[in-house]
């Protein structure tokens, strides 16, 4: 899975989910980039913060964090690529309204579970190579906020694997003599 496919999967879920309904005119899907380099660790929130200020529409929205990748080799012909990604489902809370805060946190958890359930289903039923593998144990959730103008929500961290035999295959034709 490359970044475009990863983004397209979650953008489509944001478009189709009844509580989010992202569209070109109703912005409710955003991306953030996280570099996990220990020296140059950087979180790029430009799209998120610009959208929070200018184009994000009222209601719940989905924030997709880019993934990081590990490779595994059990010293055989079974190479694997493990992805670690995250989504954040968020909604705005009126400052000081703690009942609404609980409501938003509960609802964002529920929406996130629905989204992750669809991802699990998709990976379990789509056998197009490279086949992806994920279990419920590969998902964690935590409450987040406030972000921006009093947005709160639930962050889902997840990992999944796919075969990496083709990705890591030596390709002599990609090199000059």
C-alpha cells in the first residue's frame, strides 16, 4: 500500500460515513504528516490548522495521519511490511460545556469504531495482492483535545501488514551498469 491508496481508503470512508459526509464542498477530511525520526521529529499540521480556520464545515471530521513502516524477514521467502497509522475523529465542543464534551468524546469513539470495523472488513475480504492483514488487537484508542478552536475527539492508532516480497525483490533493471 502506498500513501495515495492509504489516503484514498480513508477519504472514501469519510465521504461515505453518515456522521462525516466529506465532500469537496463540505470539508471534513484532513491529513497530518508525522516524521518519527528521533533527531528531526516533525509534525506537519499545516492542512489541519489552515482547514480549522478557513474551510472545515461544522460536524464531525476525520483526520488521517500518515503511516510509518517496518519490514520483517523471518529468513525465508516471506517478507512483510508492517504499517503503523492513525486516524482522529473530532468534533467541536462549546467551551465549558462538559456534558457536550462527554457527548462528543463518546460519539467520536463510536464513529471511529465504525470506521475501523470497515477497515477490518475490507482487509479480511479483499484478497488483491498484496494481501493486507489486520486484527482488532492491532487497534488502540485514546481521547484527544483540545485541538485548535476547542475540538475534541478520539484517536485510533492501528497497524496492519502486507506481504513485501515484490516490494523488496532485487530489480537489476533499475540500475545502470
